[in-house]
C-alpha cells in the first residue's frame, strides 16, 4: 500500500520499546579461524540452533568468566 496524505502523522519512525535491545550492543568484527575450529563451532551451532556468533560469544564468555556456567 502506497503512503498517501491520508496517513497519520504518527506513521513510521522510532517508537518506545521497538527495535533491538541496546543494553549490550554488538559490534561486527572480522575473524580468521582454523577450518577445524570453524567446523566445531558450526557443529555446535547446528546442535543448539544458535547463530555462530552466539556460540562464539558464549564460548568466549565461559573462557573469560570461567566460574559462571553460562559465562555471564
């Protein structure tokens, strides 16, 4: 449906509570890994249903904060 002059002035734009949570924003990075390690990460991703980035984040948090089972 095309936007016309009949739409409300409140149509579109930023709304309270919408969008991604920004408490702990993510930053894209480039990372080079050995193929064997990437295959292990992908296997975990397939098994858990997580994205690769979520698997890597969880594993890094566990390594950085080892006393926490989930790393955070």
